[in-house]
């Protein structure tokens, strides 16, 4: 094959002579740009307008297909591939005029270049988002399951391929059957994470196991790609040329480029954006490394992955790269990838059904072998067959990484167009089948609901022995939450006889990372803590040390998307037997709009938490507190008690506070004359709770109880607004024992659903000038709509006593 390039002032001509193909691509000043629509020129004769039409048509077709297939729960990957096939030679391409306009040599040269750049950037961004420390943790924990679900299908499919090798002709790649068996048996981390994110299953148990398995498969895939490149030539070439160049470039990337990345991170001040010049330089470096590896007869995906691995995930640099480049990669570069894929895929080329069935048997044997491998691998976890089948569905999801390998084989003439089309369709059909099955049959929310049922859970403040350890999980969004949380912990009266164990969890959104992370803070070797996290945890640990044995602290870091973060929190609550969780209403205590990510997060916690939830509106609790070591602690608390499980749970917390000598408590017992509650047992339990509180605090000068009678809604609001400014904190239940008529009257005025009717009234800006902090308590009983049961039996007391030392 020979290539001739001719350049003059007006033309740029590439002439490629090949025994099978002769192509002449001519570029001149009129072929790239168009002068616009005129009578003597057609716009579609220029490259740029055609490319713009291609990407616009791909965008439109993809969204139409997604709209039509959304009821069938099809992922965007399936819709994008289908849109490419529709635009390609299989559907629209059957029209000769369309084919001649949209897929001429000049236009396809641009499309192929942009598609390759899209592939490089996709691999680069995925590896940037990958938590490098996760690789070490995963290898230690799930290597046995990962190897089982890889080796079982690999062996089965390779044996089937060996038996059917004579029935799959037109293969020009040595060890093709091993490569196709390995590719069908492994799971790509990028593909799995993208699917889990779309299905909102990143924090689910099976989702976590799938990503851990995919990490090990990804490592083995990189090793297989490197070894396959090294084994392609002779011994002399391997030792002298290929190994030397690739190793030198890899060492340069790991050492020199890594030092440059660390220098950029050090040069970026905290909470300041990374400079655009650094972002541009890194993106240029990624594409350059990819092309260099490709020029060394290696794989551009290895170059992009190598560079991505030296960049730490998360802020500041990893998050900035993802934020500024992911959108253009997804919506500009990747559409050209699907256009190229559709142009090379021809359904009508499948003529030899014998060859088609032979290849499909090889692929199906790998898919079914993965089911067997999942069942065998999960035996050690004592998982059910249903979960093993769902796990195999997770691992059988295919995506863009597999298509990149197919395109590479096709561009290098390793497979013919029929085999290429069969591989693409097989991955498309498989993903279109398993993704809806996962969406239909895997419901982690139901598991959380079952955990939160009253009959199966006694982790409430009322069922926690007064003399036992009180465990509190404290959610912290921002440094401004720390002072209020610490003050609230001090007010709960921790002593050596009545200790508390706090679990402060710094919640961070999943920005610049692929997989969620939940780790103890003291695991410093993973380097997940930022400066803000360090300051937060140092403050809490300092308070614990100053309090002595009365306060124990076990800090955590949780990096996860907010829409599924509640799943990880609920599992932590369940594992640690925690009866109370404190959640700030907003990150810095400022009241914002009720809609948004944090609003949904609070609602999910209230709905799924298997314990008592406290929504904390922090308005600055340090007004009368000097330092954590201060001997003088002065704190005024007001409590509104109307009735119901939530108000009773609030009284259980106040009962603990009443023993603190520096805490002054005022309980307002509000009796609603028009509030006719049908359940008389509820009213009786309310009276018992109040009588117990009054009796236990008889003679306590720091506790005052007042009776307020309200005849209607107006008087109730007036009674609440009559609260004095001298109080530092107001505690109220989220739901009260209102009659349906009173609730209907007050519900339309509620702005913040998570605070309830009275809590929303207290949190309004016109209530004592918006200067008072509020703690809204919700019992797990009210979530399930169950009436209160007397659960302080001897068995429950023994259970709480036996688990009080767990941490």
C-alpha cells in the first residue's frame, strides 16, 4: 500500500493506493467551509455543515429512541447504539442519496478522528474518576469472587469456541477465540459504574460488589492488552523496540507526569478552582499520550488509562477535570463514536446463519457461564440464588468499552463486517435484556423499608436504657455544622455512667469519582480526607478527649451521590445499632429553597432510617458557650408536647438532658380542645409519658412544665409564637396527634416538609427573628404508620443491655 500527499496553495490531496481500495480525498478552501445557502452552491458539499448535520441528527435520533424505549426501562447506551445503527447503512444508509451525502470519505475522516478522540477522553475520564485506593481494598476483599466469575465463563466459552472454530470463518486475528471469550467473560469498570449510576444503584449492596468485581476485571484486562501487544512481534522486536519504548513512556507517566500533577494540586488553594491552563494542558496531554501509545503499535486506551491513573480522584483536580470535560465528551465526542459504529454495522451483511449461530453460541456460553460463576462465587457469602442471578445480570452489562475493542478489530481488518455486526448486536441485545431485569427485580429500597419496620426494630430513644450508652450518628455537610453538633452532644448529659458514642460522618457529594466510598476517618493510608474533613474531625475528636470516658467518637467519611447516600447511612445505622441520627437541615444552617438535592436527601433519611431521626436547624448554638473545656455550660431548651410517637420520642431525649446541671428545660404541654383523636390508647400513653417525666424531675429547679390550652388553630399558632427569645433550642416532634381537620387547615402553610407542621412554623424567619435553633424529632413508629406498642419488656431491656457495648 502506498500513500501520496500533494499540497499546494489551493488544495490538500491525500491519495491512498491499495490493491483492494483506491481512495482519493481532496480538501480545498471550499470543501471544509460553506459560503451558505445560495442558488449556485449546495451546503452539503462542504465538510463542516455535513458534520454538524450528523451530530444534530444523532442527538435527535437518540432522544427520540430514548423517549420511545423509556417505558421498557432501556438505558441510554442502548438508545445511543440504536440511533447509530439507524443512521448507518442498516436503515437510513440504504438510501443511496443519504449515503452519498452523509458518509463520504472527507466527512468520515473527520468523524473517525473525533470518534477516536472521544474514545481516548472517555477512558481517561473514567480512570480519573476511579478511586485508586479502591483497587487495593478490592483485591483484598473480593478477589475470590472476582476470579470465580471470570474464570468459569472464560473456560466454558473458550472450550465452546475451540470446538466451533471451523464454523466461524473470516477471522484474521491469532488467539481471537481467547480474546472474544475473555472480553465476553470480563466486566468493564467504566461500563458497570455508568449503568449503576443510571439505575441509581451505586450504594446498593449488589452494586458495591459488582463495582469491586469490575475493578479486578479491569486490571486483568489492562494486563491482557499489554501482553497481547508484546506477543504480537518477534523476540528481538519485543526486547528492543516495543518493550523499551512502552516501558520508558510508562515510567515517564508514572514518575514525571505524576510529580507535575502533584505540583498543580499544591499550587491550587483550597476552595479555589483549578486554573483553566492546567485543565487544558492535562486534556492535551491525555490525547497526546493516547496517540503516542497507538503510534508504538500499542493501544490508545492504555495510554489514556495510564495518564488517568496518576491523577487523584475527587477535588481539587479530579473533580475539576470531570466537571469541565465530561459534558462535552458525552454530548459531542461520543455521538461521533456511535455514528462511526452505526456506519460500520450492517445488519444485512449477516448472510451465513451457520457462522452467526456458531459465534452466538460462543458468546451465550460466556454469558451463561457467568451465571454459574456468580452462583459458585456467592456461596461463600451465603447469598440467595435470586441475588446470585441478579449479580450475574449486573456483570453481564456491556457498554462502550467492548465496542471500542470491536471497532479496533474491524479497523485493523481482524474481523469482517458480518462478524463485527454480530458482536455489536449481541452486546446490544444482552444489555437491553439484563438492564430492565435489574430495574424490575432489584429493589434495595424495599430492604431498607423492611429494616425500618417497628416490629423488627427497637432502636429508639425510649427503648434505650437511661444507664446504657447512647449512640448518635451525626451527619456533617460543612464545617459550620460542627459547633452546633458538639453543643447538642454536650446537652445530652454524657457521663461515665451514661456515656455516648458519636459517629460523626462527613458527607461529601460524589464529584470527580466513579464509585462511592464509606471509610473510617483514621484510615489515613487511603488519603481520602481533605483539609475540611481534617478540621471537622479534629474538632470532634478534641471534644471527645476533653470529655474523657463519657464521650467516645468513631468518625467516618462518606463520599456518595446524594440521591442514594441514604442507603449507605441506613446500613451504617443498622450495623452499629444506632438509635438516633442527627441531620442538619441545610449545610451551613441557612434556610434555602425546599426543593433540591439536600431536600430529597433529608426526605429519604426520614423515610428509610431504621431509628429515630433528628432534623437539626442550627442557628448558632455557641451564644452562651465558650470552649469545649469550659466548666460552665449554660443552655436553655424549650419543648412543645402535643402528643403522638414523635413527641414522646422528643421527651425521651429531653429526659436525658434534664440530668445536666447547666441545661434549663421548659416543657409546654399543649392541650387542643378541638383535637379529637380517635385512638384513646395514644392519648393514654401520652399522659403516662408526661407523668413519668414530671415524677422523675420532681424537685429539679432546672425543669419547668407549663400547660397551654388552645381552642383552635389560631390559638395554637399564637401559643407557639409566644415562646421567649431566651431559649437556645426548641425541640418538637415532626408529627403530632392532630385530628384530620386541624391537619388539613395547617398543612397548606408548610414550606419544609421534613420539619412537619410545628417544626416548619418554628423554622420560619419571622419566628423570634429566625435566631433560635430547632430540633425536629421523628420516631421510627410514625414512619410505618403503626400505633405505639409497649416494647419496654424484659426481653427488650436485655437486648439493649447486651448490645450497648457494641461500636
